[in-house]
C-alpha cells in the first residue's frame, strides 16, 4: 500500500496537520440525536414502550445504532442526559443499583472513631438506582449489551423492573432514617429514607442486544422488543446524508452510491459489517486524503473488513 499522507515509516520527526476528524469522532463527544435515522417500526416501538412503561429491548448487529436510540428519545422528550450501564460478564444487579465502599468506611472509622461515623460518603447510587429515584419526569437509562451478562442477570432484573423499587440494606440498618446519597455520574444528591427507593415515574429504559443469546420468557414478556431490520440502499443514503451531508461534494455522489450498494450486497451475502464502517469508508472516499486507484481500493477494503474476521 503506497498511501502515506501522514505516517511515512522512515522514523523522521515531522509536523503534520491531520485535518478535521469525522463528525462522530470529535471530542468531547457530541450527541448524535439529530443525525440518527430511526429504521421503520422503531418509532412505534419507542412509543409503545413509553405508554406502557416497559423497557425497550433493541436487537441488532454491532454498529447499527442501537445505543443511539436513547439519545434521540431523551433529547426530544427532554429527559436529561441518559444514564448508561455497560454490561460485562461480571456485571451484577447490586452494582447497577448502588456502590458501597465498605473498606473505605472502616478505614475512616479507624482514623476518626466510630462516634463520627457517616455512611453517606461511602455510598453512591448506580445507573439503574439513579434512574429509579422519585422524579417529576422519567429518566432515560441505557443498559448496553445485555447479552454479554452472566446468565442470571436478566432474571435478577425482573423484580426491580416490575416493582420499580429496591432496598439498600446498609441504609436499612443505619442509625439515621434519612441519608443524602450521590447520583450516578454527578455530584447531585437525593434523600433515601430507611434504605428504600421507590420510583414514581418509571424510567425510559433501552436494553441493547447483539442477538448472541436467548433470554428467559419471563424477561422478554416484560419488554417491548424491536429488531433492527437489514438496511436498504435508500435507508443508508439517508444515514450518510445525515452524518456527512454538509461535507459531501456532488462530484462524489456516484462513488458514494456505489459504496453503499457494495455494502448492502455484502450484508445480504452474510458478511458481518457495521454502519459506522460504511461511514468511515465514505469519509475516506470523499475527504481530502489523496486516495486514488489501487490505493483507494486497498484502504476501503481495510476499513470494510468483515467483523467476524480478526
């Protein structure tokens, strides 16, 4: 590959101007609620979830925009910045509700004595725990990649999602009836009385899944379910225009269209590709990169490499 606009490989220091990044790779990260293009049926699924006060389970391949759904809904309905719980195989329901630094509290008691004990600095609500606080308007909560969880976590969530309440045992046993506890992701605090938290406005919850596992029927029946459809050429044109429309030169329109069709054909053949790979390819194709001929094809093949291959 001979495309070398910045890095040459000779080890000699040089000043370079990398130019502007793609809009979706600008930092601090900007919300993409204006650019997100909901696929057919998603608007209806979101509204059903809102009316029924049920979580929305969105299933689709990586990079299909599942986690962006909540940004758009939260922005349109003025629900505030979404809370986020990113799931791993070690995630537990307790950590989603609250975090307790028991060792820190013991250390503080040894330094200052048990008579000055204050539990509040050692407790913080988790993302789900914060979303379930009493509030005038519902909060928005993203539970991302629920299929990455331990097998028991979806079942553990059932009671909390059904009842909209939970207990913090450390506060239920504490000497003071009311304790001000920090929210997730901020310094804001809310009073918790005798360790009980009960929501009065059920949060808007989006759970995302890559479709890598099955869930218990008891869990599924408590969710509104939506599967991201296979993207069409027309739908992807709208996505590209929403993200790069202002920066697209008309002279690139034909090349971009061919790239979109290639992407759709590859997905139809069973290849695993993400929409953000297509956006990356379009950015390289239409930007001031100096790509041409064989160099361009090699770089595009690199960016559009199938996700199932290392």
